[in-house]
C-alpha cells in the first residue's frame, strides 16, 4: 500500500462531489418537488413492468457510468415513480410533501448516523427524548418511556412483547414453551400487523381472539368481555387488548374508556394502535375521539401518516417508568454499550430496541413541528376533517356516489355507481356488478395518471373506494376534481 | 368549509418551498458534506447533554418559527452532530459519505413512498428485485428470494423465523407451545442480535447454544457437532446454525464449508450473518474468506456498512424458491393486496415482511453501483484491506502499539500502551491499568474532536481499541494521523 490516493476519486474531490449533488438536487426540486406536487402534472406515469424494466436499465454491471448517465438515471427514477406528494394522491394513509419535514430528512441522510449511543448521535438522542415527551404529553402522560420504531407494525409487536414480558419476565430467557397459552384481543377491524406480530413473536395467530365490531367498525366492549370469558374457559390466559384509534379502512375509533374499564377489571395490558388516528390528539376539536387513551399502557402513533412527516416516523409510547423497554429488549452488548464511558450511559438508548443500528426518525418531525408550531399542526388536522366533510357533502349533491357510511374521520368510503347501475339496487346482480366498478376505474385513473384512490372489499361489502383526505396542501378544488374525474372515468359504465 | 386555501401556506407556495429547500441544501452542502468530510475540521464537537439541550432549544411550542430561525436550527443540528462521513471517524462498522448513495437517499426522501405494492412503488419494486438478484449472484445463487430489512438484526430474526416455519409450518397459527424445545447454534463471537431475536421470537435466549470460537474468533466446527449432540441429548430439536462472516469486534470469518458440512449432516438451516463481511464477496482477491457461503439457506448482508450505502441498507437473501418468505410472513390484507388488481399481483412484495409500510432501501445502493460499477466497488474493498494492512505494518514500527492479533479483515484491534506502562508487562496490575487507557484516550479524542475510535473489553481481554478501516475516502495520511494522534493524546499516561 504505497498509494495514498483516496479509495474513491470522487469522494476525494470536494468540487466534483458538490457539483454532482447540486445537479441531483436541481433535478429533485424540479421533478419531484415542483412537478411532483403540481396539480397540472400527472400523479403517476403508468408503465407495464416489462417496459419499465427496459426504460430503467436496471442491470448492475462491472463498469461505472458517467455523471451524465447517472443524472439521466435520476430523472428516470423520479419520472416513473408515483408522486405521493401530489394533491391527487389519495391512495394510502399518507400523502403530501411537507417541506420542513423533507428538509429534516435530507439533513438526516447527510449526517447518516445510527441512533443507539449518545457518542455518535448526541443531538438525536436528546431530540428523540423531547419529541417522545411531547407526544406522551398529548396522550395525557407526564412521564413514561418510548422509542421510534421502523413502522407501526413493529410498534404493535413491541407492545405485545412488552406485555407478555411484564407478566412473565422468564419468557425472555426460557421462551414460551413454559408458559400457559396466552390470549390477546383485538377487533376484526384491527390492522393486520396484530396477526403478523402474533405469528412472529411465536404466540401463533390462534392466540389472537377477534372481537366483534359494530356497524361503524368500532370494537364492541361487551363482546370483548365475552371473548375474555371464553378464552379463560378454554384455559388460555388473557394478557393484552389492542384497541384501534383510526382503523385502516373505515377510520373508526374504538371506545377507549369502555375498553379500559374491561382491561382494568381483568388486569390486562391496554395497547392502543393509534398509528393512523393518533395525530388527532393535536386537535382540541376532534381529540375527544380518543377519549380514554391516557388509560393505555402503550400507544403506537405514526406521524408519517396524517402529519406527513415522511416514511418512517413511528413512535411507540409507554406509560411505564420502570425501564421495561430496556429490561425486555436489552442485552448489554459490551462493544457498544460500554459501562466505563465518560458520560452518563443512560443516554445510550439503543438497548431499548431489538434492532442494533437504528435510523434517526425524530428530526423530520421535530423540524416540521418547530416550523408549524402545535397550532399549525392543529390547523392541518382540523382542515383535513373539514375537507373530508366537504367531500361528503358534495357527494350527497351528486348522482352516483353512495357513501358506505357517514365518516367520523378523514377516510371517506363510498361506491361510485355508474350510470348503467343507477336505480338498479334491486337487481339480483347489482352488488356483484357494483363490485367490479372500482377495479376498472382504478385502472383507468392510474393509466391516465390523473389521480390515485384505493379500493377494497370489506366484510360482506363488495369493492368500494376509500379516499384518504390527508395531504396538507389539499384544497376544495382538488376535491371537486376528484368527483368530476370519477364521473368522467365512469360515464360509460 | 368555504375556505379553499391550502392546509399549509408554505405547501401551497412553490416559490417559498423551493427557497426553503435550496437554503437548507446549501447548509447541508457546506456544513455536513464539505466541512463534515474535511480532515481539517472536527469529527465531532462534544457538549455535555445539559449544555447541548440548551444550545438546541429542543422544546416544541404552540407557535411556529420564522424561516431564519429554522435555518439556524438546521445549522445547529449539523454542527453538534457527529460527522460519520469524516475520514477520522473509525468508530463503527460504517464510515464515509458516498455522494451517489447520498443522491439516491435524497431522491428516496423526496419521493417518500412505501415499498409494498407495484402500484405506488413501481420503480422500486423492480429495482429491489434486480439489486437482490445481483447480491444473490455474488453469493453464488442463480435463483432465490430476498428482501431489504430495517437492519441486520431484523434480517437475522427473519432467518430464524423462516427456519422454524419451514420445519414447523403449524407454528405460524398455533405458536411455539405445541412444538418441542428448539435449539439454534452460533458462536460466542456472534452479533448480539441472535440473542435478542431468540427472545423476541418467543424461543427464549436459552434456545441459543453457544459454540466455542478459536483464538482468532472463528467458530470451531467440532464444538458445533458437540453442542448439537448435547442439545439432542437434552431433548431439544436443533433447527438452525447461524455462522458469522465478519464478526463485530475481531472481524473473524467462520469456516463456512466445515459448518455447512455439519448442517448438511444434521439437516439444519444454515444462516450466514454476513452483515459486516458480505461486501467482501465483491473482491476477487478476498472473497475466499466466505468460501462455502453458497451452501447457506439464508444470508444477511448490510451494504450500509463496508459499501457506505447509507443507513439502512440490509438485505436478507434466500436460496429458497418456494415462496417461503411470503408463506411465512404473509397475511393477505385485502385492503392493500387486492387480488383483482389490473396488474400481476405477484409484484406486490409487501406481504413478504412483517412490516406494513417499508422504506425504500434499494435506490441508494443501485445508484452508487451504477456509478462505480462492480469494479469500482471491488477496488474499494481491496483498498480497505490494503489500508488496514498499512495500519498494521505502521503499528509494528512504533513503540506503544500492541496488536490483539494479526487481523484477517479491516477490524484492527490493538492496545495503545502508554509510556508509563511500556516494558511493564510482568507487573501484576499491568492488565488492569492497560484496560483503563482506552476510555481515557476516547474521552480525550472526543473532547478534542480529532477522531473517534471504538473500544471494548472482549472475553478475558481488557479494553482495547478497534479501528474500522471502512471509509472509502481514507488515505495513508489519515492512518498516519490516527497513530500520531494516539501518541499525542497518550504521551502523559
């Protein structure tokens, strides 16, 4: 090794590095941020997979490419990607592009650190603590614990793991074989991560007891009682109830006070999956939907959804002050969590998680919050509710839109009834034919690139659309467009 | 809702959005990228936690802040963060700032999508497939499966979960209670995520049987045989061996051929945790360290480590072609994975994971690979080995540096023996006093901001330094600096 040249020529050349990054950033601003959020541009440019593979030239080869080629690749990647920040992207529980949150994400990427020790993430260890403290305060807790997880599904799994560890600390070492059969309870409207988590954690999906929901999708507390008795009669040990604040499809809020009463009576851990609905806590007007959440043991809340903080920003919040997270997940790796460090090693929060390296997920939320203030964020939530209300009222004035139900949140679920089916509700194949409408319209809107709305079957109901009103840049004009566009796309059906 | 104003004034004002992002990007380029990778600047600016809290003003308030204040906050966040792209950051198994990978990360953040369906991530579904195919080809597989995970710990957990599911498909539904006690095997040098994973998955840490390692940290296959017999004699069912390619502290490579022979004999799943060492497969010169890896059932490989792709980029690779990932983890959520979509729903890969939303982790690696070519990446690996060799040879020419062992990888482990301890090896408190040197030097280097090197106790050995030679921008001059700086910081000890 006589060569003192840098390992990568570009990495050793600050001028070239800056030129590359400025060029890429210019493309990002033009294509992803400006055009990507402009109503006059497409929300997506559909290509069949085989054609897209050709266009992208995905193969990784021996030779590197020129800067010109690389910039062309950046343009293509953006061009054929879906613009989730676009005002006509209603497809998921996240939408929109918050510039401050994006700024936080760019800084996070440029600093590229791992959130496990104060040593290498001093700013973010302290910032995460403060952001979690603020989220806990909105839940109603003056103390507690928490951590950012790689998504709400993992947050939900953590809650289940913590609840079983609290009851049976031995299981960390000895496993589940020595325990009685455990039972956890959630409604049939819960997110599918509860089932996935039960399987992954070794409990098995059979351990999930499904509680009835009412016609609006809210857990029925009386049935929860019944299911608990049933499980006990079968010899299982109930240990956790997972309630949902903001269900995925209908946007329902489980009645937390009544559920907390049941949990209290039976000594069960109450977890609230508020991944979707948690952000409503910021609104004085609407936070009553989560009344009782302060009685939970744990709460999952994803600010990357309604607050548009950017994927991923998923907080697990705990009322616990006994260091349960660290006791349950910790393994005291001596190469990372040295006990003879020169600072307070309680600041090394990495042993609270089952990951080792962990991304920094707090800065994007913190910076956005600093810029908007709680009041700015509250206005967003209130306006999202207001715009969802506007959408509902407009639907009522038009032929061909049939609400699944009056929404209580910003999920607006409805059927588009095309001209040929109007007034045919009594026809024997009405529901079958209606169920085929949404997939056809979805294909048309995606191929036109005009908008994106999700649809799904649900229980005994055939396919209906779910418009999610979440993008902070939405206006009534966008809602009007949505309705007009559905009418246009479906006029010949 | 008469108001058609956008929910956030800034989000509705493209000029203001662009101005903000340009200003933030300018700060990022100057502070994080240029100064953050310049040897003439500090690698960190140490502050005590209480002082740092004051400097950052972390509190989230009701009122939002001005753009000027926000930009000041961005500067402060970068200023007090550790510069992991700095050529004097030797502290973790990642270091350096690859400009193309960073460009890929910035595009990823601006597009902000979730990698679960072709519908909303068409480019990235296809790209992930191609990147995984390429990584599998380097392992030696012409077919197979895989997925990017939120870190190597989760990849390792997936491997354990897949192995038990393959043997006992019932456990997904019925849980572990109905199974015999299971046993998995890994060496005492393995990463701590194996223990964490066993606890999380409900197996319990007792299910992890610890196999001896030789003096260089490599698993002893004969002891693996012994441990398997022992477990069987105790009534446990062996199901998986986790070998390590590149251990965390010593950088050791387990003898995969011999371990694969044992696995074959006993019908055990062979997982290779190559989170750290996997990137060596790119080097024709050094890939023999992983000979036998093609016989594995699963491989964990983190390109965010030695390839500097950026946190997190963690691939789990599988030889399986029977759709095991999806069968094991899938739950067919009907609101997301509709079966009546207008395109081939096999492209919706999201049901392969236990997450729901999943970050895009392939673009940063793909773009860097396109720019460097496999040959450019190979040169990086070879130069990292060469620079580690240079460091070792230089140490031998200087007084006061005692190698723990000749390294076989780019982890260089050594004691700095300060002047007062030189020639005192026979003194009864030599090892105790030597063990106190690294923490003192660590404090001094961090407070000076001159460099960062990790240290740890290890088995019966007292604290020693582990220099990780991974930053692609490193030169011999940086290595010389490291040695000189340790001598300077330790001259009075």
